[in-house]
């Protein structure tokens, strides 16, 4: 069966939360310890974090979660055309020219555009409309990210050709269950891969940065790892629309698109749920179900066993869209009205 076009699943003109994944060519360890060459490429993970900061500061897209491993990376992104709509023409032009600059500084950073450079966009209505659309387009985010990292790695290695295995994979998250399970799946990647034992030691993940920032705000002593600047690029986690989080919630400081959360739970409860799930992945540390998990599982209509399978096998259970079977069954593709397939095991998790 031909793969469904991404425009059928999500588009820049609507708010959508999407899990994206990309792998290095032939799954080689080109962003970590490479056993074939004996080289270490962890510095490329730093490149990725720095580029994610830059993209989050200029796109109308929220960075919800990320995990960067040795041969692939995961992101959870939320397109925000409502945020882009709040920007005036000059701001739209400025942000695009910071993403695709005409001039750079001596240290190879984008230079603030001049008035004449801004005019090339804001005085061209068709071009301006196109760029407004691009600024909330997840495909453009992934295009700029993948191109830059691939180009830098090839230049460093003196190579040409593909750095990434194929075009990125994308799964739209349709409901709270999918968003929460996918966030945990992404944040626990290093623990599941036996690269870390705790959230605080899970380097190059949003979970680590959120945990360290939470400890810092709670005046608890921090482990050797420190909060990185990318923590300010992450969208807030807690969503509470009953206390004024309606509308675009445009971020004013310029490090991210918005200040709107994405999960109806506190940071403390999310970290406790992550910690317990991580312990279940280690047979020697099963732990007890945290009190916060029980109402969450009841609301989502799943049990602890189903939750653990969701967070362990999320990538295998869902291919184009993710959510409860009822939600997926009631959803159709954007233009052609096609139904989405639900794998049998995904249905069984809710039938148990």
C-alpha cells in the first residue's frame, strides 16, 4: 500500500501535535560512539540541541519533547499557525531571514536582517503568505534541521551523499492518551536503550532538562548535570485552560513559540510517572505504582500493563496516527476522507 501523503495527516494551517523520527544512514552510530571506527561523535548531539534552540526561537512551532541518540532522534512538535497569525509582516520576515539568513556573523551565526532585506518579503504579498505558512510547517522545521546537521557532519568527515537514512517518519497524536504515551516513549528512550539508568542521567533529552529545572525550582541539590539553555526552548508541560491558558499564549521572550502547555498534569506528577515507568523497564527496580498514575490510567481507560506496553512499543503500535481506537476510527484524512488503520495489538490494549 502506498504511504499516505503527509498533507493528508497534518498541515501547516492547523494546530497538530506530531511525533517525528529520523535515523542516520544505515543506522550507523554517527551521533555517538561508533564501534566501527572507534570515534566518538557525541558533539553532534550538541549541534542538534543548538539547532533545536534556534528553530524553536524562530518557528511558530512548539518543541514539546526531544531525545537524541547515537543513530536517530525523536521530537514531539506542535504546529502553531495561531501564533504565526499574531506576528506582523515585519516579524514574519525577520524570523524567516534568521532561519535562512542572507548574511552571517564572523562566528557563522545569522545576522539580523536589514530593512531592505525585510522589504524583499513584506512587500511581496504572495511571498509573505508562503513564508507565514512555512513558519508553522513541521516539514520545513525538519528540512532545515536535517539539512544543516547532515551538511555539518559530511563536511567534518570529508564525505558526500546522504547522512540521514530516508525522509523523516511522522505520526500525528490525536488525543491525550497518545500525547502522554508518546512523550514518555520519547523521554525514556535512553533508559529503554540501556544508555542511562535514571531520568537525570538521560543526556540529550527533554526529560533530563525538565527534571533538572524542576529540581532547581524546588531548591533541591542538582546532580552533576546542569540545566542547559535548551530548557528555555521547551514548551511548558502543564496545560490548565481553566486558569487562562486559552488562545495562542504567544511567548514574549523570544526563546520559543508559546507558553501553552500540552498535558493536563503537573510537572511533579509527570516526572513521578516517568520515574515509575523507567523502573518497570529494569527488572531489579519495579517500584510501586505512584498515586498520581491511578487517576491518569482511569481517565485514559487503560491499566498499568497497557501503559507500559504503550511506552515501550509506541513506535511499533502506531504508524500514521496515534490515539485510542475509537478516536482513530472516527478520524479521516484531511482531503480524501480515508480511514486510518489501527493495528490489532493497539485495539487489544483497550479491550483488556
